[in-house]
């Protein structure tokens, strides 16, 4: 049986006791690296990027805000989640941390259950973002026009072919109900059939409204699939010849 590779955390704190304390809580669950100043942390990150960073704010020479800003300035590191772990607990400090690009803010003294929960949450969010980004790359390489929707028919994602066919940007499509762009009198009943018969493919004819105001006739292939976060509907659109 192949062991699952542990995710890597980097603790950055100028107090050795703080590093030792956090390591004792995390070493059984993650691969843990440590740095006692900002410059050393940046060198480690450049050679072995961690999956998540636990960053102190008050450090000599380079404080946590400066480290976080440098990470945000680089395409290679800006997606690494940074959680500030600090004794500074007023709202102004917390707001400054988020403005620098941190995803969370934990105040000392550290509660183990809080630390574990926040780390798990942000590692999972990063994993989901990476999955979505990878899916988008694949979708954009497919010639068919593809729309991904939730069970209510709200658009979750689309590929480049859909955007080219309809003339809308990804931002204009995502979050909107399908009916705003594609209409068919059979769609409400078809959606119920799809939700009840997951994996079964259905065909539907309809019309689509393009960004320039044109209406085009389209054929749609539909399938519903069960994913971790619920049922998703997948539509394959093809423009019909006039």
C-alpha cells in the first residue's frame, strides 16, 4: 500500500520556543519546516515551496507583513496560503494582515484545535482552487462548448469554446442561471430527469442569446454527475446550421 505524502508546512517565528510548541502539535500530521527570520523563510520557500505558511508578525529586520508582501509579489508564491500567528490582537493589525495577502489570522496563545482546524480549512481550499485551475486548462483545450452547472442550473464554469460561441466573458457567465443565455421550453422538465438519472445522457434543442444580441439555434447534450460537493450538470453545446 502506497503511503499518502504529507503536506508541508513552514513555521516562521523568531522565538525558538514558539517554533518548538507548534512543531509538537503538527509534526504527527504534516511535514514541518521552520525558519527563525523572514530572509531565511524566503530562501526556504524559493527552494522548497510549502503547502502553507504559519507566519509570525513581530520579527527583527523583516517582519511578517514584509514577508507576506514579497510572497504576494511573485507568481510562484502568491497562491501559498499564509496564516499569521501572532500576539497582536487588535482589529487594525488583523486588517493589515489580510491586506498583505494573508488568508487567516490566529492570535497567541495558540489553541491546538483552532490551529489544526484553520490549517485543514485553508489546505482544502487551496486543493480545490488547484483542481478548478487544472480543470479550466483541460476544458479550454476541448473543442466542444462545455458548461458546468450546479443542481439548480447556475453556471459554475465554462470553457473557451463557450465564450467564443456566445461572446461573453467567463466573469459574465459564472454565477448566472443558464436560462439567462440559453432557452428551451423542455429545460425545466429535463433538469428533473437528469437529477434523478445521474450518468444518463439527454439531448435538447434550444436557442442561445449571444452577447451581440444574435439568437442562435443550439443542440445540447446533458449529463448529471455526482461530485464531492454535490450534483453537477454538464452541458455540451453545438450551434446548429441555419
